[in-house]
């Protein structure tokens, strides 16, 4: 129960901060960041959160039911905008793959250069 309380507490604090700041960032995201920070700073122990998090992950399929019903209810709007949805989905996927690949290549290059410098220094 403590873990569930903490998760809901950070969700509530995140939503309150979102409302106070004008709602530019979703309260769920703010709460998630606050929970992550408190775990990293060891203000909250992971063992306290773990049982509640596992329960919520196990029941995650139930959380998607309202969205599925909403999609079925608004299928006409989706059909009217199908090309825009498909194009934006494909373009954003390609963009994410490109940026992720370039980031990985850059980080991998840095690690290799650091390794080479270390080998030269040791020799």
C-alpha cells in the first residue's frame, strides 16, 4: 500500500504543479520525473515502490480499454484523416530512427577514441 500511495502522491503533486504552471507540461510527466528523482536521490526506496509498480504493469492492458473504445467511437474522424496520420507516423518514425542512429554513432565513436587514448597511455 505504501508503494501505491507514493505513486499516487507523485502523480497528484505532478498534476498540481502542472496546473500551477499553466499546464504546459503534463502532470503525469512531472510526477514521473519527480518519482524518478526521488528514487535516484534515495529519498524513496525502490523496494517500497516495486510491488505496486509490478501490480500496475500487470494490469496495464485494462488501462488501454478506454482508448480502444475512443478509437472505435471516432473511426470516421480517423478515416477522414488517415493519410495525415500515416504520413506523420512514418515521417516521425524515420526521424526518430535517424536521430537515434546518429546519437549512437557519435557516442560509440567517443568511447572508441577514449579507449584508444587509454591504450596509448598505458603503453
